[in-house]
């Protein structure tokens, strides 16, 4: 089953997608300019296509994702000042 819903975080609206795969879920929180993704997805692909994206790991829920930190950022995200270890709560301002 795929869960898709709009969520408000602060003053911004994001699309949240959660899909159970094997032993863990696939999670994406998408803003207008970029997104946060779980460890299932590959940051090198985001670099190749020029997306603003960050990857987090060890997340199972939206709350986990919102309370996590950046494990790795795409090149475009790094150009905006997003760094490894930055809390997702701070990153969201760059994504909308």
C-alpha cells in the first residue's frame, strides 16, 4: 500500500509518500524545489539529474524523518549550504 498525503511543516506544505517495500519503508518528503529521501534511494542519481535532495537513514515514519539529520546531500543541495549532519528541520527551508 502507498500512503500519499500533504503535510504542513511550519509555514510550508510538502508531499509525503510512504510505501512498505521489504523489511523497511520507502519514504519521501517533497517540497517545491527539492526533497528528503530515505536510504533506499541513491544520491548519485539525484546528482546526475540535478535535483536538490538529501538522504536520511534509519527512518520508518514521517516523525522519524522530520527528526533526523542529513546523511548525505546532493551537489545542488550542498551548493545551497546544506551539509551532512544538518537537522532535516533546518533543511526544509531550502526545499520549498
